C-alpha cells in the first residue's frame, strides 16, 4: 500500500493580534501543525494537503507555510486567491515559486460566477500556465463548474467536498445528497477531479457511516478512482466525528478493494498534485 494522504486539512493558531482572524471557523480554538502531525501519526496518515483556512486568514497563507517549513516531509500547501485582484496572475506565479505549494483555491460558494467571468477565468488560465490545480469550493453552485471546465480544458479543477453542502454543526441536511446528479454531470469533463472529503458529515447513520457508500459508489463509477481523492476536511468536521473516525471509515470499509483504496487514499492525489510525503 502506498502512503495514506489526506487531501484537505486545516491548521491555524489561536486568534491573536500578530495574525488576527477575520472570522471564527467551526472547530477547536487552535489546531497547530504539531497537533495535526500528532493526530495523523495516531492513525497512520503519512501526509496531508494544508488548505489555508479562508474563514480566518482570507488570502494570507503565512501560517500554513510556516507549518510546512517545520514539517516539509508531511505537508504541501494550497491557498485561496482573489479573482477580483488585478494582480492575481503574479500572485499565482509567486505561489508557484514558493517551496511546498501544490495548488490554489477559488471560493465560489459566496456568489454566482458567470462562465465568462474575467477574474475567475484569469485565475484558471494562469493556474494552467503554472501547472497548479485549482481547488473550487462550489457549495450551492456546483452547476457553474461545468462551463468553467469547458472554457478551460487545460486547467485541472478539483471540486472540494464532493461538491455538496456539508454542515458545520448539527442538524445535518435533510437530503444531503440532493445535488449529487449535478456533481455526476461534471464527470464528462476530463479535467475535473473530486475530493471525497468530509463524507462522514453527510451520514445519517453512525460510524462507520454505512449509508454513504451507495452515493459514493455512483461518484466512483462516474469519475473513476483516477479522479477521486479521499480527505477528512479536518477540523471543519469536528462536531460530527473524530479524526480517527474520518480515516477508519475508509481504511476498514469492505466497500473498497485494496486497489481502489490505494488510489483513493493517496495514489490519485500524488498524481494530481505531483507531491507525496517525504519529498
């Protein structure tokens, strides 16, 4: 088995004047890099992609970069970028030159995005030029991803969190998989990849979440395991499950073959992001 790699975790310091939060993210008052490494070690996760949390730090990924510098063999980093910034192209170029960086992120959930939006398309084009995958948070706007993928076929677009609205705290959505057909429609675009992250927060049954597997299998069948990547979205999921449960639900499931599990829990990520722990 190749190393297990989590496609999305968040780390952050306590709120303090030296690096103030913009808002409060659901979760513990802090999750430092050292704490994240300890949690990963306890369950055999070799590495993870640090997605700098937009809620607290907006477009400043300095803390995630500090954590990566301290643990260079365990983490790579993705940061949000601002599509309304005229200088976003240079921001992306600078990010590509920064050690340990493997992608950027667009926060599409806040407002509608037209297929010809100049800022978003500039981000997608620049990301392709620098061979950086674009992670897209598209909750409630998953149908808008298809036209963008079609206009930017050379850009690797990574749909965050199964493309579905996921809860931060109880109660869970009454119909958590309602938008699944919209995600499945994106399988026609070969440049679209899906994070199977935070799936346990959509379960109505307790650990090990047996009710997630039928809808997940529809995703696997549509995209293939070469375009699906497992992750926990820790710590956003803390109100519903432990880190160990988020990992064990996939490592122990009999709904995956060994080859499928190998691809889903690290193999595909290594190919998409060009990174693996220890590098």
